[in-house]
């Protein structure tokens, strides 16, 4: 049986996406203002959530390419 592993770029971008998502949630919850002045704005929370989505989608590309290569037998 062939060993399958996650691409390192998928792991890295997913990790960064989770961090960005957590920061976005903290900023939207209103907790961010006490941590840093830039996190006090609601726009910051929305921007961080959009950034998290972009990071998740960026990480998905190497994963999809890996799966396609495995199906092809490469």
C-alpha cells in the first residue's frame, strides 16, 4: 500500500489560514481592541476572514494536484 501524505504547502497555508481566521473572529468579537489598536476596527476582522479564506483556497491547490497525480499513477 502506498503511503499518502499531505503536501507541506497545504499544511503551511492551512495553518496560516487558521491563525488569520482566529484573529478575524477575535477582531469581530470586539476583544481585539484590548490586544492591539488595529484590531479594534470591524473592517480588520472582515479583512482577516477574507484573508483566511484565500489562504485555505491557496493551500487547496497543491492538495488537489497531489490527488490528481496519485490517481494518474505518477
